[in-house]
């Protein structure tokens, strides 16, 4: 049987003839039927191959449990602290100045010298001060002699009646009083004229006024004596002030004068700083401002002395926060035996806000850090429960879990890279 190729042109030509239209329709139907059969056969073959491959694979893949070591989350007291930075400063700083004018005849310290409180730092020439003492003593002796106090001991109370002028005035007053008494009796009896009585009254009043004036004069002289005594004491103090002593224990921060220079009153000699103890001024972040109390311990580390820790205590707390930094300024007193630490040193401080605060801790090996998150695998009924946690401080091999794990829960500490949510595990020791 020979196959006859029919071109589209022939089909169209034959189709254009009325007699061939039936054969054209039959040919198209056969082509469509053959296409359907071919597609069905190919789909059947594909389904058979897929079923054959599926029969060759196991029904389900079962992963073996992961062996992990575990530990329990524990609850215990933990020390709470706040990190801060600050600078050391002198506890006190004093400018030592001359209290009297004069030549600086002696200077016993220099820059960097250590002095104890009361130690002689410098001496100012005393000749002027001694002459002023002698002058004040002479003036006082003169006034005392005028009052008749030469034989009186210093400090003894002086009675104005002992003054000679007062004694004369007192005698005249007594005589005038007697004369007035006599005149009064005579005028009552009519033995004397009224003018005699009036004269006696005038004499008595005058004598009384002279007596009071004598008393006032003596009191005025006594006040002058007290003033001269004060001047003498001041002159003697000036002699004492020529010896300049250290008002505090500390070190010479700056030498401001040299031996032989003339110093006026309040002329500066040296600057002293007290460096034991020192002050640490540090800024506490706003979130921890409410936990700061006077007396709390601060542990310090100084860059100049690596590996060493120094201890201080909070002694002063600022009344308000800094509006720019939102930090609370505190001052701590830091002991400085041996004067090793220096004012101006930078310090990193750790403020202990609590010594036994409750906390939940797990081994550090139980925490997985990934993409900025920390997670832990909690073992529940032989399977893992993956939890995102928030960690806190590190305490040795343990780490605090602030949020995400409760005390007593069991966590995985090994093979963490093989674990995922819901993974089956076997626990070892």
C-alpha cells in the first residue's frame, strides 16, 4: 500500500471541489484522533516510570536521635553592677599664701614635695613683726600707768574707784552731799537763807557730774587698754604667721615664690593638693540612676596600672542629671596609700548596685549566637525546643539569661550545630 502525500494546496484545491469535501473532513478527524492517542501513550509511559521510581524509594526518612550533654538552668544570687568612666581628682586643693607682708627668708619645699599637715613650708622675715610687738607693748604699758594699773596683774579686773581722779571726784561729791544735808536741816529750821540752800544743791549736782565724768573717763581708758591688748595680740599673731605651715597633707602641685622675694599680704607661695584619698568623678547612665546610693562600692581599673583593681565608695551624688548626656554625676572616695595614683588619671569604674540579686544562669556552652540573636535548646520530652533568649552578665563559665529560660529547665550543651526545633535527642551526663 503506497502512501500518497497530500499537500495543503491539493487539500485546499480538492476541498474547493464539492465532491472532495467529505474526504477532507474524514482526513482531519483521523489526524486529530492519532494526536490524542500519541499524547495518551506518552502520559501513560511517564506515569508508569514515576510509579516505578517511587516504588524503589523507602516510604519515609527517619533521622537518628542526636546525643547531647545537658545541664539545668540554676537560680542564684548575682552581683549587679553598672559600667562608668571618669577621672581622678585631688580631694582638696589649697593655695598657701602669706598672711603678713615681708621677705621670704626660708622655703623648705619644691615642686612635687610631699608634706604633712602642720609641717613648716616657709618662713617670712620676722623683724618687722617683732618691732610691732614691742611698740604695742609700750603703748599698753603707758595707758595702764595712766590709769594706775601698773601694779595690777594682767587679767585682773580693774575697779574704776581705784583711779586717783575718781577718788578726788568722789571726795568732792561726798563733801557736797554733807553740805547739802546741813543746808537742808537749816532751811527747815529757818536758820539760813534760801540762797544758801540753793547754792548747796548746785554744788552737790556739780560734784556728782564731775564724779560721773571721772568714772566715764576711766572706763574709756579701760576700753583703750582692751583695744591695745588686741593690737598686741595681733602683733604677736603676726610673728606666728611668719611661720607658714601646711594646712593639709599632700603634695606641692605648683611653686609660686622663691626665697628672697618680697611677699605682700596674701602673696601666693605654693599650691598643695591632697591626693590621699582621691576623688573619682564618674557619670552613671540614666537607666541606672535610680539604683545609686551613698556608700556603694566602686571597683576601678587604671590604664597606667594594668591588672590592678582599686576600690572606692560613693560619697556624693549629683542633684540632677546632665541634660546633654542624660547621665548622673557621682563622686567616690578612693584610697591612695603610697600616693601611687595621680589626679587626672582616666579610670574605668564598675559601680556595684547589688551583691545578691536573683538571676537564672546556664553554661555558656548552651548559648548559640547567630545573626545577632542568642538561642538555647531546651530539652522537653526527648525533643528540643528552640528559644530566643536575652543574655546578661557572664559569671565564670556561666551566663545570665534575663529572658527565655526558667530555673530548673534542662538545656543542651553539646552538638548544638546538629540541633533544630523538634529534633529528637538522647541525653548523656
